[in-house]
């Protein structure tokens, strides 16, 4: 069952990414939606889940501190990639920096997808009922992660082949994660720490990479509306998944 569910999650990610590539001529709209979805995933999904899993061992202020740690770690990595890009000649500098930053964002989504697969497997270890609830949530937001992965690659001048490559890795990661849980178990507190740090990653990606795109668009109002819509969609998905 965990493997079957993870395959469905992979299909959802591919579908989201394919739609984003199909309408890449409306990139500012896709990035606006993606920004809201990334930030919504952090605020409405990852942080509450981390607080719940942390239980009495990790208090909410510990979780928020870990979110801040994740945000700052991503900030440092982002600056390191930018600094590395400046060591190239002037002509290649911006292309190299964009490629590195796009890859950094895509890697974050890949790792998040892997964690989602692990969450599916561990949930089914607990019980079938819990597994179904977690699986519903994962499948629902895999679609948005497909959009987000393509969005961050296109934002940083990535071509279609590069976007498809990262999308494939993101889509397959839940299957690997779910399969790996046949070999080990993870304490809830450990998962809480991981999710909190990833929430910080996502907040940085949304605030630093995706939202600013709206300021460069010819339709700032439309992009803003799409960002709000993306966050709202994630909120609805999370609420429905936990009914």
C-alpha cells in the first residue's frame, strides 16, 4: 500500500510540473501561484505537522526556532552559491548563479518529496487509517510541488530538459522514501525537526526567489492574486486532507 500511494504521489507531481511547462509563456502567473503554494505549504502544513509530531519534547517555540534555523541555513547556502558564481567571468556570471540557485531550490523540493515518502511509509506502519490520511495530504500537495519545482527552475533560466529532469527526481523521490521505511523507523521528534527546518527552506524560497518575480511582471496585481490563491489552495488542501 505505501508503494502504491507513493506512485500516485509521483503521478500528481508529474501532472503539476507538466501543466507548469505547458503554460510557461505565462511564467509570472505560474511563479505567483508557486510562491503562494510554497509559503502555504510551510505555514499550513509543515509547521503545524512539526508542532504536532514534536509533542511534549519540542515546544512550539523550539519548532519556530528550527524554522528560523532552516531559513538562515538556506540564506547562507544561497549566498555561497552566489559568491561562487562571481568567480566566473563576467559573461557567464549571471547564468552560473541562476543555474546554481535553481538547482538549490529544486534539491530542497527533492528532499521534501523524499520526506513525504518516508512519512507515508511510517504512517502505514502506525495504522492503515493514519496512512490513508497522510497519503491524502501528500498526494494533494505533490501536485503543487511539481509546479513549484518547474517554477523555480524556469525562474532561474533553466530550459525544458533541465526542468523535466528535476521534476522526474522530485516525482520519484516519494517512492524511494516510502520503500526505505521497510528498513527503518524514525522517531516523531526527529521528523518534527526535519519538517521545521524544511519549513524555513520553503519560506526563504517563496520570499526571496518567487514573490519578487511579481515586482518585475507587467501584471503585478494578477501575480499578487495568484500568490494569495496559491496559499489559499494549500490551506484548503491541508484542511480537506485532515477531515
